[in-house]
């Protein structure tokens, strides 16, 4: 657990008691702060009280003496409907920050890498940490991915935090600083939360406002937003552009699958990414280019980076091969929570038995129509069933399955009966998971378990 000694003896409020909020409350208490906590959910308040935390209704408690308020990123606050507690705190001049801001304020001596993007940030974060660790660097990885920031250890100047950052977290950074900042890509997502596309792009771009002097900005330039941000950063920071569509001068690129480093001139060919089974597809080439660029910025030799990339085992829930039964592969892409992410998986396979659905995102799956010919049959689950069935009508054979266990059983039966070469039962939902699951991880874990039962000769349902 990282401590925040600069808040010892101060009064701090924590709004939201999910994983990051509860972690922050514990760390603040251990650091000697007076901590007030609140959650709009009665069950979360009851658990906090049972854990000895001081529960106070922040909509009515006196906030005038607060040093700051730790705001859980998942709770909307900046755009209508504005949360009344956020409005009240801001009217009193109380800063709203997230746990990442506290960590990097407390551990200023450590190196820090911040990674964001609509898609690919989890793979890039874990791959970057893998490369740094393989080079013998003390590394702690977390943030939006896995471990909450204040559950990470306190690192000194020899250590590096590798932090995945969502747009929600970026809105709540105030004093955090990064030595390397990475933006992979921007496609429309969370638009309601940010008041539209402009607000979402601004939230992502704000990462570069947190660069420390001498810091490195690594920017994916295959979308118009990334190109514009890289252009605006020119002359203000060292910018390393990334591309998997074209060579980019002064950057790292892999349009043909060969990771090529031109960051110091010379366009040196480093590694053939197309030969790596745990990094399939062009989107993963971008992730590898980003991790390579971070490692080079941290002074690691190209050949050492290449060896580490080759040994990367892949990310759970992102095109994770969880089993093979006869000729059919079973792939867990539960982290494909929007159409753009699902597109990355669909591009990698033919003869797909596609399990999709859940809590729908903006735009649905209309953008995936060019890939529908790859899909042998679609198996629909969750709240998005009616909308997705309408989109797929007359273009893809479809079954309404309702729940994941039914969908896995039906997809398995169809794929095995057809016996097509290269057949894949693919869970890539293009949706959030909260209609039926606790998280995308929970959804992926259930899929893995269901496939395991099938492999053992049982039934999915």
C-alpha cells in the first residue's frame, strides 16, 4: 500500500466506495488523515461502516475544512446530470482528484508512465510493464487496469509506475506528473459522460498537460485526433509518433508487421510482430510499437525490448485463447466492450461464431458491417439483443440466446457441427457487461469456465 504522508492530520473525503475508493480510504487512514466516506449505495455504506470507516453524507456534511475530495472516476460529475456532491464541493473550492493523483503526488521521486487511448491501453500497459521488468527495472502496474493506484507499493527513484488511465481518471488529475505519456488512439466513446466528442478528445489530450519537464509524448497518429494532438505538441515536448498504416519520420511504425524504429533516425527494423501468436492483428502491432517507444525512452536497448516482446504471454480477456476443441478455437475477447474494439478481433479470424451483446454503447455495431461476411452465425445476449438483431437482420444468421451460458452452448454446437477450417467461437461483445455481470473480467471468467466444461465433455449450460 502506498501512503500519502502529505495529508497526515488533514481531513479528506472519499466519494464512491468501489475498488479505488475503498483503497483510497484505507491508504488515507493509514497515512493519518481524518477520512469521511460516502457512497450513494446503501450496501457500500454498510460495508464501509463495518470496516470501521467514518460514513458521512457528503451532500449535507460541512465540507469547508476539507483538504480535498477523492472522487471515484466511475461516478459522473462534470456534465449533466451533475452530481450534487461534486457541485457542492466545487462551490466551496474543494479539489476533486482520483487516487492516481494522490499516488504520484506522494511518490514524486519515482518514474511514471501514463497510458491512455480508446482501445489497446490494457495490452499496452501490461506489455510495457513486462518489457521494463524483463530489463530488470523495478515496476508497479495498475490504475484503471487491475490494481488500484494506492494499493501499489511506494517506489523510489529507481522504480517506475506504469499506469493505465481512463478518460474519467484523466479528468481528475491535478498535480500528477508523467515522464512518459502515451495516447494510442481516439474513437468515439463515453460521449454522454464528456458532453460530446470534443469533451472526450480534450480529456484524452489532457494527459500531455501532465508531462514533466523533459518528458516524452508518444502519440498514435492513425486517427485524425491523434495527428492533431501530435501537431499541437510539436515544439512543446519530444514527440514520438506511432503508426501501423505508414512510415512516420522520427517515430515507431509497423505497417507491414515489421516494427521499425526511426525515433533516432535510420529506420531500424527490430522485430516481425506478425509472427507473434500472443499479439495478433494490426491493433496489437500498435500496442507493441507503443511499448517499444516507452522502453526506448527509458533507455532500454532495442534487442532487449525485442526479446521481451517475444516473451509476452498476452492479456487476459483480450483475444485470449482459452481452449481448442477439435478444429474449433475458443477466444475470450470480453474486453471488446465497443464496436471499435470488437472490430480488432473480427479482423483476426475467419469462420467466426460470434457471441455479442450486453449493455450497448453509442453507435451500436453498424460500423462492423464490412466484417459481417466473416461471421458464420451470431449469438446474442443481454440488453442489446433487439438492437443488434435488427442490425444483423438478413446479413448474418442470428440466434437470440439471452445469457452467456446458452450462447456458448449453441455456438459450440454449431461450430462443431459445421467443422469449418479455422473456426473460432469468439466472445467479443461490443458492449459493456453491467447488465448481467460485475465487470468485463467477470464475463470473461464465466466464458473461460464454460469452455472448460465443454473441454471436459460436459455442457456449457
